[in-house]
C-alpha cells in the first residue's frame, strides 16, 4: 500500500526522509514515497500526480517554516480529493491550535510516542481493509516499542541540527548601527595612528614641506585625500624644523598636536 509523505523545507524534508525509512521497517507492507524519490529524467509533475492518486495514506510533515507553503497546500488538497485516502498531519514542535484552514480539517499527529502509535495503528487498520498484510495489535505494539527510539532520536536530531544552523536575523537598523560604530572606531584609530606617526617620524617623512611626504607611506596615502591633506598640513605646520627648534616652542606645539588626538 502506498503512503504519500509531503514535505517542504529542510526540517520537514529531514523528518520525511527518516519517517519513510522508519515506516518501511515497522510495516513492511507499506510503500512510503516522497518527492525526492522521483526517477531521474521523468516528468516530476506527472509522477507526483500519479503517486497522489494511488496513495491510500497521506502524511503531511508540518513545521513552523512551511505552514503556509503553497506546495504543502497543493499536495494536501490533492490528497483530500481522493475519497479513499486517509490524510493526516505530522506536527513537529507545533500544536493543533497552530494549524489553520485548510490544513486544520485533517487529523493531527503530534511527534509524541502516544500520537505516533495511534497513527501507526490507523495505517495498520487501513492495510487490513485493503486486503494487504497487516499486523495483530500485540505484534504491532511490540514492533513499535522496538523501533520507536529510532524515530524519537530523529526528532531530537532535527532540533539540534536546526539550532546549530539557524542564527537570529538582525534588523536593518541593527546592521546600520553596527556599520556606523565600526566606521567611527576605524576613523578614530586611523587618526591616532597618523598623529603618532607624524609626531614620531616628522623629520623623516616631512622634508619639511608636507608635499614631500613619501607617497608610499601610510601618511602619504591619507594625504592623497583633500580632507585629510588639509588637516595634516595644519598639524605639520605646527612642527618646528630642526634648524629653528626652540625647546619651549617645540613642547607647546606638541601639546597642541597631542590634544587633537
């Protein structure tokens, strides 16, 4: 008996793929199918339509990220049109109250041990009604107890996987504020570096004309900008030449320069 598993989104896909393998182990009469099983080279829309039509059970894997996905709604609608199909949702970190119409019309299965067993029991009963091999209640319960930890681990794994992959999105205002802060910090750092460089290496970089600063130096690069050039030209004029150095004048000029840092 064919079971159509509908998914959309990474978390939903992860659950759907593992649910398929789990169902095959628990009820071997089932033929679970999801869209990743589409044969290479085939027309996917035709193959999906055929599977939707032939399936007797449809399981829609719902997460918060795909509640309103058009593809989920399309497959759910197609399944509901098949009179003999039993359609249910598998809720991951959702409550039945979170589901709105049209998905609200289906039976909901939470990702708990109790609800999953109820779903499995329903599928087993449908197998019997379609004259396919089903299990006795006792055997079904024993097999479920054996394989339930595997599915439970899948729900735990997808939660940890999503937690590690997803990062909270920042608003545009937060991003702009951070860029502004970085720009201001960078400007302050450059100003301090250039001020110290001008003071410490004035005799090497300034000869003494500001226009003779080495173009390959950091100071030379900054002086290429008219705004920076004007500022540092003013500072450079405050620095005395060695030939005319006066200790008192030199000390006061340096204080002026240091005060501008």
